[in-house]
C-alpha cells in the first residue's frame, strides 16, 4: 500500500517527496528509491 503512495508522490508535478525520489533514484536506482520513499511517505525512519 505504501509502495503505491510512494509511486504516486514521485509522479506529481511538484513536491518534496518527488524531489527526494529523483535524488535517490539517481544515486541508488528505481527500486531502492521507491522503498526509501515508502519510509518517507509513511513517516517512519
């Protein structure tokens, strides 16, 4: 469920989570960025 929320946040036009996703994607790759985005979207660290 959080995976879908992270992907949706990554594909918005503007936003903090979108920017964070693209920074992580450049460093770690798509799958890792989605996983870390889930943690950000869920509020857990």
